[in-house]
C-alpha cells in the first residue's frame, strides 16, 4: 500500500486528491489547518491544526508521524490573493503570505518530512502555469505569479538534490479549477483536475524528475 501525505487536503483539489487516491487504495494522511465535514467523512487519517508556514506546527507534524513512512508527498496547500502594481505598498502583506505559503512551504514541508520519505518515493508540488514567465501574456497578479515562479525554481533544485535518494519531483499545474480559491470560476471541477494530476503522478519517474506539466500531460514552458 502506498502511503500518501497531502497538504491542504480539507477542500478543493486537495480533498479530491485525498478522496480519489483513497479509493485507489492509498493510505492517506490528510494535513490541513482545519478539517471539513467532507474530509472527516472519508476513511483517511486526518492531521489537522497544521499551518504549513508555522515552524512549531511542522515540528508537531513530524512528531505525530514519527513512526510513519511516506511514499508520496503532495504539497498542495496554496493561497491566492489579488495583487497589482497600483497600490502595491498596501498589498505587501498579501505578497509575503503568498510567498510563504506557495513558495517556501513546499520546501519546508519536504525538508521536515524528508527523513520519512522512502527511497524511491515521490514529491509533488501543485503549482501553476501562472508561474511560467514564457507563458505570461496578460500580466497582473504579481504576487501569485512571483510565488509560483519561485516554487518552480525550487522544485527543479529539489529534483537535483533528491535524485541520489531516487526520489522523483514533479511540478504539476492542475488547470483553471473551480474552487473557493478562484471564487468558483474556471474551466474544470476539482474531481476532473485531480484525475489528471493522479495520472501525471503515476507517470512521474526519475527520467522526468523536475519537469513542469499540465494535468492534461502537456509540458509547460518555464
């Protein structure tokens, strides 16, 4: 059985990943700040009260999982706050929050749990094509774009660093998904996004480590 830990698993894409991977036979560890009725109804292990940008919470998570080995770590927790050039001085807290959650947290969570990830395991970062510099044709959303570009860079470095441990790293864009983060606008629902992500995760190997892909399989530009 594959033991899979998912951050931000209480709703949206994270919840659907937990639900579908649980149905597929994975042993799920659902990590979140606060659980949800939907998540509680699943037959999974819920570790709530964990803020991925809080060091004490990460230390607590490591203690809770002291006897647990992990095959697949999915860094899914994320935040989107609107940002613009105009009025930037009043938005800096939102800039910093998005950098902390979207860019730093995947590194911090991976580092905290690295000793528990099995040789030959996988680390996945749910990122966004909005972090692609080449694909930016509209501008705007400075903070979110910058945070995702940063985590893409981090993911490539992580892929190099973990290769000796036979751990593959994947950077995956779920698509424009209808969730609370996008105010339920978008092109697809979370269940469809999760199905595509799971297919890409299954395909992930050391041969493709550090790659940046859409849930539909398309390779994305940096």
